[in-house]
């Protein structure tokens, strides 16, 4: 893309992301102000096994899952615009509707499940450790993120993408020699099958520890020489050498702790205004999510700065 076209593309992507974020915030605020949070809590209380029933995890699991399901439904058109319309408009790729829909729905289901579990963890921690619940949750969430990142190449990635071993022996030997020169154990290199024609070429370093893997897109392997691929792979190995993933994990732990602490304070101070009756009230979860999301947005520039530093150093 020429500079003007590239500028338009990124501007439209930023607008779509901003619309999704603002819309999601508006949805949560409206849900709270109009009494939806308290109404959903009361509805779940009436269901068999709900809050106070035989299954104490039932309430927060269903509550968190249902609220996030509504947010996923809201985000769907924005994702379609970014993932299909813009990709086709600027001829970056030609995503097939069924393939895109399958990947998007799979991702949404995983997101809903993770949020439902997270809501249960927060609710339980606030009940058992009211003073330090945010530390417990922050550490648990960070450990979970590390576990997911470690397992992603072998367990999670196959659900949303397809990979296969690199079928270019000469290139594989070249990359193995590169790892030896850098002084790191050889990291498996695989081809990421996007499954759709396009011009987008990229390389990714995914996973932690023994689960690390470098993924090279089809377009990247077909359009670039072995020397160019080696140079990009060297850049990815630089992230490994400089422990960039661990630094990112520490940063994310700090953001998580700040977001959870703030969420608890906001729920305590502003909760009564929207019908929240206490720390273990299910109706506090959307308000806490709103506050935590606000902290994440405020901290985003620091995360971008850290990412740029990693890219320059690698």
C-alpha cells in the first residue's frame, strides 16, 4: 500500500476499535444505570442452584458469562468490519466468510468461558479474602495467562488456526544455525496456514519456555527469500534473548493489580448508586469490569511504549 492508502487503512481500523470500546462502555454504563445489573442478579437468584442455592459458583459463572456474551454480540459487527470488509477493501486478504465466522465464534466462546471463570474467581476471592482478594486474583490471573501462553502453540492455536511443520530443509537448517549463533536452544519453526489469499506477511513468536514456537505466514514464506526470513526470525529470537515476554508478563501483572484494586474501590463507593448491596453482590461485577477496563485503557500507552522498546531492541 502507498502511504496515503496505508494511512486511511489504519485510521479506519482505529475508528472501528474506538467505536467498539466506546460502544462497549456505553452498553455497560446503560446496563448499570437502568438497573439491568440488579435485575439480572435477581433473575439468577430465582433459578434453581442460583446464589444461595446448592451451587455457590453458579451465580457468578452465569452472570459473568451472560454479560460478556452481550458484549461479544455488540463487538461482532466491528470485528466483521475490521476482519472482512477492511481486509477486502485494501486487498490485504480475501477472508472466506465461513472460515472467518468459525474462527470468530470459536474465539468468542473461549472469551465467554474465560470471563465466566474469572468472574467466579473474583466473587469467591472477595468472599474468602475481603482485604487481599485483588492480590490473590491478580496473581492467579497472571499465572493463568502464563499457562495459556505456554499451552497456546499446542492446545489453543489448533482451535483457531492451522499450522504445519516447515517443509523447507535448507531454511530449517539455516534457522537452526541462527539459533546456535545467538546462543539459544533451537525454537521450532512452523508455517501458519491462514487459509485465505492475501498480501499480509508476518512472523510471530508464541509460547513460553519449552512451548515456544515461531510461526511464519504462508505469504511470508512464499514472497521472501531465505535470507530475509532469517533476518526476521533473528528479530523474533531477539525477543527470546532479551526476555521480552517475561517483562511483558510483569507489566501485565502490575496493570492487573491496579485494575483489580481500583475495581474494588469503585464497587464499594459507587455500588449503592446502582443497586449493589455489598462486596459479594453479583450486581457489582459489571461495575468492577467497567472500572478495571478504564484502568486498562489508561495504562495502554505505557504498554505500547514497552512494546516499541522491545521492537527496537530486538
